[in-house]
């Protein structure tokens, strides 16, 4: 009898007895809507990265009716050369349409685009201005190495008395 009780306790303990409540399912739906909204926001022109958190009202049958409007919080990293005001306007309109919310209930934070680096030309290469000296030194060093190897090959063939073909 004790052995059967122990086996029963072990079997029940090994089971995942968690059952999602309606609130858990609703929260999972909000997370899915947030991920889908973020994917849609990333297709907007000038958006490098986007994330979204969506909060929709949950109707608990046992609680008093507290019907809150849907809302969203959006964070966007703008790409270089993008217009942050246009991105915010488009993101707010897209989110309002996607979750059926008032545009005022949507918070949008835009990370400013990074400044474009100043470019410099070194021969056929175009690099940032601060890398110009390093690239020039590397190219001169490579040219000196190639010239040194060519001289060494010519010298060894001269000593052997053979001519390169």
C-alpha cells in the first residue's frame, strides 16, 4: 500500500499539472500581438529595429466591468537618414489600426538614427576618415612587402644563374 501511494505521488509529481487560465491565454495573445506588430513596424521605411508591447482589456467574468481601452508601447530604432517624425506618425497609425486603439493610447519612442560617419577616399577604397591613416599605412606596408619579395626572388634566381620564366 505504501509503495502504491509512493508511486502515485511520484507520477503526479512528474506530470505538468499546470493548466493555463483564461488570463494566461489572454496574456499570451497580447505577447503574440506585440510580436506581430513589431514585425509589421520593421517593414516601415527607415526602421532599423522595432519592438512592441500590446495591452488589450481582459474581460474577467467574476470581476466588475473595468473595460480599459487597448494600448501599445512601441520602441523603434531609426536607420541612418530616416525621418523620425514620419516614422512616429506611420508607426502610431499602423499600431492604432492593428489593435483597434485610439492613437493617443499608443506610446512611441524613437531612437535617433546614428550620425553618418565622415568618409575619405584612399585609392579605390572609401573608408571612415579616422581609418584613413591606418589604411594608408597598411597599403604602403603591403606594397613594401611585395617589392621586397620580388627583389628576393630576383636575387635568388640571379645567384642560381637561372632566369624566371
